[in-house]
C-alpha cells in the first residue's frame, strides 16, 4: 500500500494548526427531527468544523445503518468510491489504517462511514480492501485499502465532490484504493 501523501501530512498539519490558531470558533447544531440525523452549520474558518476540516456547510448526515455498502460511480473527478446513497467518500491524510483522527466537531463536518455489520461491496470495489476500525466513540468505521472513509457535509447529492482537496488533506477515494490527489 502506497501512501505518498502521508509524508506531507506533518507539514500540512503544522500549516493548518497555525492557520487555525488565528481563527475564531463558532458552530451550531440543530435537530432535523429525523431520528439519528443532525444538521450542522460551521463558519468557514472555524477550527471546530471549518478551515482545516471543511468549509461552511449545512446539511443532514446520513444515519448509520446495519451495514455500509460501497460501490463505484462517476463524478466530474472520474470514478470514485461511493456509499449506499451514492454519495462520494473521502480519505483524511492524518488518519492511519487503525485510527481515525477526525472526531467530535470534525466528524460533524466529515461524518465517518460507520457500520454495525460487515461492510458490503458492489461493482468496482475490491472486497479484499474493505475492513473496519473501532473509533474513539466505540463505533465501527469502514476502511478501504487502509483509509478510513468519510462523507462530506458540503456534498448534497450523488456525484458532488465538494470536499476534494479541502485543507490539502481531504481527498476522494478511488476504487484502486488510493486517494485522488
């Protein structure tokens, strides 16, 4: 498994930390009324959801199902890994194959793909590259080729790729198992 962007992660994290240190913090959560869903609005330079972790966005995150389904699909960036709703999935450079670094407010902007069962695969996905890790909150996050997977709250429909390149550390996942740079 090659993770060429991993070597740049410490430098990117330092730049992001300096940038975030100068930023204020504001975000708010509101219930949408649907069980297991919340809407989050984050300021664009907010260390709790904007800047390093994402841009200003307001959306509803998908609730966790019994098992997550991965498939491939076309976007303006080419073929990417998608979830069971057809939403583009992303990798976060600071993560490892066994630990997610995106928790708390980060996970509100970048909801992790979680499962209660064994993740399923569809066309274009190599089942041998699919696994899970246990997150800090005890949930099981889906991993593809050593990369924990996330949705982006700024993507509102199938085919959206608004999270590509955010902060230089968020990248769409390709069916080959490598993040698209």
